[in-house]
């Protein structure tokens, strides 16, 4: 998609004529990636950032048109990228008063303006053009982004969603858990993920059908598909190998008896683990369910301790997860900090055409982040 008609941007400082287009060739993407690296590649060398983009472009989620790059270039110099962003495919599950259905969605990421041209409204123009594409050829029912400046995106049509978190502090010594206290679990590896993702999607669809939906509301989630889960796993593996020369092989933990599991994201550079997704137990009484989830979280804490990570982070924990973290605190002394996330990775969602709807976004965990 390209527009040959220049867009004129005027302000007190200058008049710019820019072209909005999709970066589709390798050369165009490299130019855009070089700009993105100035904002999002600080933990990598410029070559490492370009290598990461090339590697991630080969992942199933990004292949073909799954990952698209949009940019503003100078009208008289198309090789000079002034602003850029990316859109990434997301599978949406939606339930409203009419039906439960699967729809097309996107995540907006890597929004950046060249530092020389900031303050001239370029990002606003870029997002306006991307929103037009989302509403038209992109056929997006909704799009989501994760922002450190959420208020900026509200003015562009993306509404802020709840962003709470529970932080579990990793203790200085590895804990010991008795088999009488907690159910049995085993580690997850990459080979487990496709089967579990398929099962998870089936369960979410069933849960959506049973959800007591308030009148005039719409229930939305991004499905935790194999491509979605493995995208983040590939990303952090690349980052870990670049920063530490190694990466953990264990991707999560499963409690077969409770039909429950978690995937985690171990960031060795920042010494932090974030739980991607918690698949909650089914057909269990509350006490059994709480202990199963607590055991899975304990597995995460022990894995984090092996790699000298300092904390385990849960995004928007459900009541079931809160019960489990309370148990870990009361029985094992695990420090738990519950807080609102206000300074980074704030989820914002835009409905097609900028329509304002009463949105319930559940689950709102880490796995859809980019």
C-alpha cells in the first residue's frame, strides 16, 4: 500500500511534505528498522537489532502479511524515514449480544519518530493513516497497543484498558515444596506448546459462551494460539542469547491433574520473569484449584531463582490467581506486591471506526504483547 499524493504537515516551525506508505522491500524495512532501533534497540547493537527483526520475520506469526511496516518518508527524499510503526496479526475472540465469533485484529507496535522531527505531529498523521487502513483493507474489528504514554493514544482513538499486576519477589534460596502440600507438575518445553494452545483456545471459546455478559457490553480476547505464544518465546530467546549467550529451555509448567498450565518469559538481561499466560484449572473445587495454581507459580519462582532473576510478574491477575499468591505469601512467605501499572506497557484498544463500546477484555495477560 502506498500513497503518491504528499501529505502537508504545517506548524509554527516548518512545513513538511510526507508520503505514507507500507515498507515492503528489504531495503525499505532496513531503513525503517534503523529508525526503530534508536528507540527500541538500546539493549542491542544496531546490527543485533536488525538481526532480531530478520529472525522474527521468519516466525509463523510474522510470515506473509502477518507483520506489516508503515512509514512516513520525505516527499522529496523517499529514503529518509521520518516516522514508522508496525502492525502484527492477532486472532480475536469476540462475544456480544448476537454471537461468539473469531475476528481479525492487530497489535500496533514500534511507533517512533525521528528525534529531529519530533513535536511536529508526524506520529499523529501516521496513526491516522494506519487507522484508516485498519478500518478498510486491514478489516480489523479491533486493534491493541501497549504504551508508555497511554494518554497520547487516547486522543488518537485507542482507549486505555485496566493494567494491574502482582509482583512475586524471588527469595534468596530455593524453596522446598512437599508433595503432600501441592499437586505434581512437570516442566513445559517447546514441543508441548501446540497441543496446549489448541486446548486453551477450545476452553476459552467454551468460557465465552458461559460468560454472564452485561447488557450492551462486548467480551474480547486475543487468542493464545501457538503462533502467538511462540512469537514471544522466540523474541526473548534471541534477546537472551544476544545479552547472555544462553537462554532457558524450560518454557513453563503444567499440572496435568488440574488441566492447568503456565508459560513464562524469562528476561535474563533485566533479571525478570513475566508470566505469559495462566490456563486456569477446570472442574476443580476452589481449594484444589488454588493449590494447583500456587504450585505452578512456585515452579516459576524456582525457575527464576535458577537464573538469578529477581521477580516474577503477573499481569491483570484473576481472582483465582490472587488466591494462589495469597497462599504462597501465607504459607511460604513469598512477598507479593499488588499495584496498578501506570508507567509502561499500558494496554489500549481501538474498536473499528473508533466506535466507543463497553469492552470487557479478558484475559488481559502478557501473551498478546509486542
